């Protein structure tokens, strides 16, 4: 059951479907201890459902094999059993459990499942407001971030560097830029 202790202003009741053409599911991870690799997932879907009483529920699904780091060899390795094991665990999912105000912004709490492991996560959410849209009904904008530890989700590969540290960091920063349209 999803609970809301805060309502998002001007977000009317109904189902707001993520517009994947105008949205991004991105991430970054430390590489070789000195830089970051950034990437996106190109195949995802989701919805924000607002009940008449303002209770908000968020659901999302990501096809992990749609990863794109601009390097096909790296992408193939990340899809392999060393990391995502996309063949056995093709999707990552999120189902919210609460939405609450935090200052001028919000926090979305929920269950995130990746690599067959479910953990409670919190996303820092900035609500960018609602626009009348361009003839297809209103659209709403959101930005959300969270930091996950890949090892919490059973992705435990270690690739140590000769001088210390690792090729890939443990902390993954997830960045969501979402546009959603109200369904008629």
C-alpha cells in the first residue's frame, strides 16, 4: 500500500504515464578510481498514479539489457553474469511505498528490485510542475536521484587495480529526468 504524507501541487488525480521520448534514466559510477562512466537505459516504462485523496503511487520498470554506455564491449560485459546477468534478471523494478515532503522538495520511498534482490530505497525528488502540454493534455516534470551500492543487490564482482582500488566503484548514482503525461 502506497501512502502519501504530501501531495504534489497541481498534479491532478489520474494516471500520469512516463513519456520515454522526453525522459532519461541515467547513472554514473566511478571508473579506475579517478573518473566516472555515465550511461543510460533506453527501454523503460512507468507511471505516477494520483488518487482523489492525493495519495501518490509510482511504478517503473527498466529493461537492463537496454544499457548504453557508448561502448558496446563494456555494455556486453555489464549485461553478462559478472554484473546484471540480464538473461536471468531482465528487468529492474520500482514500486513506491510513500511520498513525503522534505523542505521544498520530496522524497519517494519504495522497493527497488535489481539482479533478483529487493531493497528499500529513497529518491530525492524535485517536482518541476505541470504544463498544459502541446495539445495532448497536461504534462508534469520530475527529477530524482539516489545512490545505490551495487553489492547490496548481489553485484559483487571485484576487479582490483594493481596499485590499489578497483576498476569499478561500488556506489552507483541514479539520475531520473522524467516527463509524464496525464492519460485521458
